[in-house]
C-alpha cells in the first residue's frame, strides 16, 4: 500500500529520547563506516527499482564515490548521517527515507541550538510567523542566515531530504519545511553545534528595506514554548478523513480528502468504498454540475484509492500503469532489515505478487494491476481539482488520473508526486549495523501509462491556474486557492 509510514527527520523525531540518557556520539573507525556505507550502496543497487529513474547511473556513481571519499577515521554517527542522507536523497524519490539512530537523537537533545522561529513558505519566499524576542519580525522574509543566502541554505536542505518530492518538482520540499521543520532541518544539515548566536537578514515587504541583527539560538524546551505561542493556521475540516459540502445556492459541491488510508476509515467505523458510494450518490441526487475535489493535503493513500474515486468521475474504461516492477524477488541483506526474523514472509509476498519475464525482469502479476470499472452514476459535469506540493503518492496519482483521462481544471501548485510514476508500494527498512542509522527502501516501481505534452519528465501535475496563498490571507485563514475556484465557477 502506498501509505507514507516513515516520518521525516524533524524536531519530534530527534528529541523523543529520554533525558536521563544523553550519551555523546561514539566515534567510528573508517573500517566500520566503510562497511555501513558499502552495505547501504549495495542494498540500494540490489533492491531499489527507481534508483536511476531521475538520476543517471553515471551521476549517481559520482555521488556514491564523492560521499564515500568524505569518510574519515574517528567520524561520529551524526557526521556519517549527513553523508548517508545526501546519498539516499540523490535518487530524487520521496518515498526513500533516512532515519537517525538513537545516539544521534540523544546528542541532538543535549547539544542542539535551534533557530527561534517558525516559517511559512509562499512562492519560494520564507516568511517568519513569530516575533523574535522583542523584535517585530512576524511577516518579514528571511534573506540570509549567518551571512549565507537563504537560497543556498534551502539548496543544502533539499539535497539531503526528498519528502513530498519525486523527480525535479520542489513544491513538496517547500511544504515540508513549513512551521518548525525548517529549524529542525537547519540543525540536521547545517548547524555546526558550536554557536549560541547567529546573524539574520530580513526583508520588510512593507518598507522594502533590509534589516540585519544578531539573534540567540535556543534549546529544545525554549523552542517548544515558542511553538505553543505561535498559532497554527489549520485548513477548515482538516481533522476529518474527508468532507463533503453541497452548496445548492451557489450550485457547487466540494469533496475534500485529507486521508485516504483505508485502515483509518476502518478505525473510524467506516468502509472507504461504501463511504464513496454514498458520497457520489448524494452528488448525483443534488443535480449540481460543479464539483471541486480538494487533494491539497493528501500526501499518501491506500493503494486503490485513486482509481476507485476516479471510477466515479468517468464513463470510459481506464488504466494506470505500464508496469509495476521490482529488482528481484529475493534480497541478500535481509539480516540487517526489519525482515531479519521473517524473511520467508517477505519472500512469500513477493512470490505471490511478482513473476519473472523472459528478459529477466520481475513484474507484478496482471490481476494485481486491475483498476475499477466506471460506475453507472459517474459524475460527468464540471470538475475542478485543488492541488499543492503536499499532493503526493496516492494523492498525486489521483490527480494524474484526472489529468490524463478527464477534462478538468487544476488550481494551486504543482503536485509533489510525479506524473509519470513513483517508487513505493512495499518497503524494506535497512539498519546499518555499526552506526544504527536506518533507511527505508521502496521496492516497487509504478510506471504510469499517462502522457502529456504539458508535463516534462520528472514533474508533477502542473495546474491550469497557479495560485499561491498570500501571507496576509494565510494569517487571517483565507485559502486563496478555494477563493479563486469559487470565483472561477460563480
């Protein structure tokens, strides 16, 4: 199932360890680090079917070589973590992830000093969401930190993490650093852990002037206090799995998806398919011909969500994938993975799902790739899709289905997920034996059958109308994309 199960390395991940146990990082020998690096490299090459999808073999070999060359005797696991993150993110596959070890978490908890602010990214600009100390900084735009241009800082962060991003789309990466995640990633990949202060340069959009001053970095507890005092702007009905609103006066129906994990529906006493059957029956009975589907916050789903919902939006048969491929049906490194005690369980799953072709490839059996048939009561009226950088994985695949097969109007930002496919589905969690750093490796490559002259390879669904929420609208809780589409219809 294409569900985003692996959390990103932000503040909460690093600082979840007991305060009583704060051992400093262990130094590793070159031999130990080479073993971990080589295991990581061989496991990726053996099992990751999308490894060279967006980064060529030659370029990735250079990245492996360059990062392996940075290993030094006596390097600690945190320094090594930065090397591993750079390598794993080079595949440009957002489902590939790196997770820190326990000793890194303890070290961060003890040593880290954080930037004392939250941010909101709007059209690649970084807005501050709170005042820093006595300074009125809320609403101002960061241009430099410690004399380093913000674009350089973002480039470093983006080279080391790829959450919500497939290929060359960056909208999801910007979404991923919102709020206090930016401060966490700054610690992850930029902080030298020696400073208690830094300089910051801000642009004041009201006065068109730059401001430079020094700020104090803060510890974890102080950052938590700042977080409590910084209101979170939440989208209406964001806490619901989904929401349906029928506005007969304006003749508009809104269907909002925030979660498409069938297990969460089951926990809530619902069957997803029956819920959708009821939803589209109500849409049919309303006779309203304008339907907005909002997937701006849908960053993952159970497999099958996308085609089941789309089957209520078309009266023609459709397909999703050219093929679904794995590198193999057996893997040599399982003793260092979450399957070390259950390798036969994984092997059985792979045997059930895959077959080997005459040319040696491992493809998914045809009955696993079957999609839903169009429903008799499918909605064929005017369709509007709201998308963003957080439209990822199953959410992005749904948007791609609509883009490929259906006349619809897309509003918002380019999706973070790739139009032409993704690598996800099943995962192996590899733990490096010496540093205890772990990797999530996706082992199924979903190559879609979709085609578009408007979407270059390695990009997500690109909206007909690019609409960004302004900072002013964000602060007062107006969602510009929704306002735009309502005006477009009415």
